[in-house]
């Protein structure tokens, strides 16, 4: 089972609506388990009321420690001056303990986003956020097959090669278009395919049977592929040869170690 978390921050629900489409894409894989979360709000309710922000969606609030349970996560948020909002940044800044233990290494991540206009950060919002993945050792997954409707100019379409997206309008009144929803579903589907391939491959390579070596130093295990057997055979042979080596200290004009 591949476990995917979709983690969002939303103000006017555009990102939440986009997340639901991404979730549909992930759910296209019958072996996937997907959960939807939001990060904590940092603005007081008084400010949110003056912003005419609707109530938050009824989904759980995630903790930093929870991230370690997923095989991959897709982060969704609106832009703030071309980068991620303070609420999501505050959440990611709280992942220091995960970084110190390497808890997120070799996991997978991606982004989806919203901006008020076409040039408000449809690329830079993801570009400036990917540094968190780099420091944690998370593999960034873009839209691997490219962006559907790339080059189409008949209408405004959010999203980029960095991830799916939507254009909300300066007053946040523009609804998500059908084409933007389609891109979001494509992203979810592609993301889980990549993560799932890695997860299934990792499980195949990990075997609980004891490693057996015959008199000829050949590794045998019927549950492991030939490539894995060959690799482990070479590793075991190298280890045994290393143990046979002896080191001698010689004293001469230039003191040094010699391997015999």
C-alpha cells in the first residue's frame, strides 16, 4: 500500500477544491491510501473575518511528526508575493526534528498552487519552496509528462511544469476551470504512479529470509531478483576478501602501510 498525504493551506477554498481533484487522481491507484490535511492557521479570526475568508474546510490539522508516516506528500497553497504563505512556511519550519533524524529522506513531494493572476507566481511559488525538499532529502516530482494544454491561449489556465494550479482573480471570485481540475487529477495520478513504483520496488528488494552463502561464496535466495543476487554476491565476496587482508607496519625511509 502506497501512503500519500495531501497537505494544504487555503484561504478562499480554491486550494481545497484543487486538492479534492488531486485526491481523485491519487485514488486512481487501487493500491494507494490517501489522506487530506491542512496546516494550522496563524491569523486570528478577527483578521480572517475582515478578509471575508470563509470557514476552513472540515479536515484534520496535521503535525510535523505525521509527515514521516507518508511515502509521499503533495503540498498545496496560495502564493504570497511569489512564494509560499507564512502559515505553510511556519509549518515547514517546525520540521527541524524530522531533518535532524533524516525521517523524510527518500520520500517524494510535489506542489500545487493558486495565484490571483497569470504572472503572480505560477512557477516561482513552487520554485522557492523546493529548498525544503532539498534539505530533507525529499525527491521533488514535477508534472513528469508535461502540462496538459501547454501552449493553449484560448483561455487562462493555471498550472506549470512545477505542478497544477489555478487562477483565482484579484478578488478570489474566479472558480476553478474544468481544465485546471483535469491537470490536478493528472498530477495526482502521475505522482502516485511514481511513488508507488518506488515503494513496490523497495518492498521486493527487502527480504526477511536469512542470507545463505555456499562454499563458492555464491549468494542464494529464490525470493530476490538475479540482479539483486549478483549485487549482494559481489558485496559478500568483497567483504570476505577484505577480512583476509593483513596490514604490516614497516619502518623505512618513508613510513607507510602496505596491504598484503
